[in-house]
C-alpha cells in the first residue's frame, strides 16, 4: 500500500528551512556589524594621534603668540644652536671617515713600495734606531771609519784628520760638550751623539749622504766645511755659524733635537698624512705619505722630498729630472752599513 505524505511533514520541513534562513541572515548581519565596528575601531588611533598633533600645534601657536620677544629670541637661538651642533657633528664624522680612507690608501701604496723597493717613505727609520745614543762607542766609530776609508791615505782622510773643538753649554736640546784640541772625527761623532741623544750610526749615515766623507779617498776642504749639509744649500755658501766639521756634526744633532721639540711648527708630522713633493719643482708632483714616527718626520724637515718611482727603480743610481735622492740615499746607506733601520 502506498503511503501518503502528510501535510504536517511538509509543514515541519518548511518551518525548519525558514528558521535556518532567518538564522543565516542574523549571522550575516552580525558579521557586518562586527566588520563595521572593527573598521571604526581601527580608525580611532589614527584619528586620535592626528587630534593630538593638532592640539599640540594649536598649543604651540598660542604659546608663541603670547610669548615675549626675549623668550622668542631665546627659543629661536636655542633651536639654531642645536641645529648647528648637529651639522658640525655630522661634518666632523664625515671628515674622520674620509681621512681614514685616505690614510688606508696611503698605507697601501707604501706597503707596495716596501715590497717592490724595500723603501717606506713613511717609515724610513724607527725612533728607537734614530735616538739610540749608545749605538756605538768611540772605538767602534773609529774602527768603522778605518774600514770604510781604507782606500784613503794621509792626514786629510776622515779617519785620520783632527779638529779643534769648542765648549758648548747645555741647553734644552743637548747636554754640555767639552771642547778640546786635536779631537778625532770619531771622538766628535761619539761625544755629539751622547750629548744630543742621536745615534752615532745616524751621524755617520748623514756624513756619507751629504758629502761622501766616510768613504772619500781625497776629501776636499769644502766636504769638511759642509760635512752634514747643515745650512749649506747646494747652490749657496754655508752659513758661517755652521761651517766646519765640528759645527756641522754638533749643529746637525742639535738641530734634529730642535725639530723633535718643535715638530708642530713644521710641515711634516708623525701620525698623520703629509703631502710630500718628489722634487723642489712643484710641477713634478708628490703624494700623501702617512709618517709613522718622529724620526722619519725629522728627516723630511731636514730634507723635504721623497724619491719618486724612477729614483727608487734606479737603486743607488739616477732616476729622472723629477727625482730627488736625499732620503732614498739615507735608507740605502744605513741599511747597507747597519742593517734594517726599522
């Protein structure tokens, strides 16, 4: 027998579907309300911050309008000073960074010169070597002069010639020097080194660099007169105050100590970049050199040029028209006689 669906079954189903639809609409409406509320809530902080800024602006405007002229000036000057301080700080930091980059570049160049030519324009000789007043004794200096001047004979050789010396009072650079009749070159070199705290090896090297006196076979009177090149320009006569072997040796050592005490007054300084020309002719150019110690700075004050690549490549020979040789020759002579200067 076929069952007949009652109207109640259909009515119940219809009512259930209707309830579901109502529930669905309620949920969607509730969801929309929450979405709207969240949107409103998310806008509140921004609106509140904007409102606070607006209130602060109005507050500052009111304060400025009611402030006295003096107060306004003080406020303006304070802001201006603060701005200047910030700019100065940024400028200083930038300058420090730029200087550091330039120093690194100079040091890299100097390292390449050491590797290629065994010459560092910023570290020609160490302070320890330069200012070692006990590097040699008088007897050792005499033996050295005998050895290096073996080809020279007679009383005019540096190893045999004697000189009358004068007393020199102690000052802030050197201790007292007791003069004597007929002092040997070895005695003058050693006594001067100890009085002025400059190495005997340095004095011997400068004697050779300037006038080749140590190895000269027939030295002239002028070579003794301008022995250390002190106040004796290549193209002019010597200053009478410094002329003569004793005056040259003692005067040079004293001058080195003077330079050390007044380094800031000259154009070459340890611990910083220094632009050093290759030649007296400025058109020959030069380069920045980072001088690492006082002794090297003194050499540049005494002889203010560095060798160019042509001079270094020539060894002990001649480079080109823009070459200078003083500090190159100092390094070559010192290293050849006494070993490393650093």
